[in-house]
């Protein structure tokens, strides 16, 4: 199974790492916003919660594809997180895209109108996390399919080997214990009466 799925497992591990790294960057910046400014908008809190959960899950997920037994088990979780990160990206675009990062949208001091570079960084890595989740969905779908195919081929090969092993003793029994052949008969010693054409016709005891 290692040769047939090794490439997919390596790609899945890379995508898991990129998702983890993107979430960690978003978590760090949003945590900085929450610690430095009094603003607590629902969009900002949502991005903080999603990034923390993603870091916790994908810290483990980026190690799992290193094992040969991994067959794309995070595929359903990738679907789930892709929608969450798409929502996070939409929130960041609506709040901070373009000149919006300089506007006091919510009418509160602090976060709005400051740190545009950090806000755009959050927006970028929200997209990166979503992008690598989509890539990982495709990769792990191929990994799951390839793993099933390899496992099916191995089971079929084992079944064929077991069948061949059972057939060999049966063939040996048939060839070694067949119908016995009659031993050649020898004429007893005595006087031979010649028959026609010189062939012996009968044997007379002495």
C-alpha cells in the first residue's frame, strides 16, 4: 500500500500543515487584536474561535498521513472546515477589504481604522486556509479511492494464494495415489511349446 498511496499521503500531509500554519497566523493576529483593543465584534470573535479549533485539530492531522495506515480519514472534516473558513474569509472581506480597513465601520474606537496590514494578512490567510482545505478534499478523495483499490488487490492476491495452496496438495494426492497398475506376469520355468510364427503358445511344466 505504501507505493500506491505514498504520493497522496505526502500531499495530504503538506495540505494539513498549510491549513495549520494559516490558522495559526490568523489566530495570532486576531488574538493580538482582542488583547490590544476593546472591540469585540461577532466577526472577529468568529475568526478567533475557528482558528483556535482548526489549530487544535490539524496539529494532529498533519502527522497522521505519515503512517501507512492513513487512508484519508480527515475527508469529512475537511468538508466541514472548508465551509467554516469560507465564512471567515467572507467576514474579513466584508469588514476589511480595500479602504474598509481605514473606516470606522462600527463607530467604536480601537480596532477600526488601524492595523490595515494585519487585517489584510488575516484576510489573505483566511483564503489560504480555505484554498488548502479544498485541495485537501480532492487529494484525500483520491487517497481514499487508491487505498481501497490497493487493499482490494491485496485481498484478491491473498485469496488466490490461499486457493493455490489448497489445490497443490489435492493435485499431489491424485498423482501419487492413483489406480494401481498390475505387475507384469512372468511365465514359469518349463518347456515352451512353440506356436505358429515362432511365438510361444503354451508353457508346459517340467
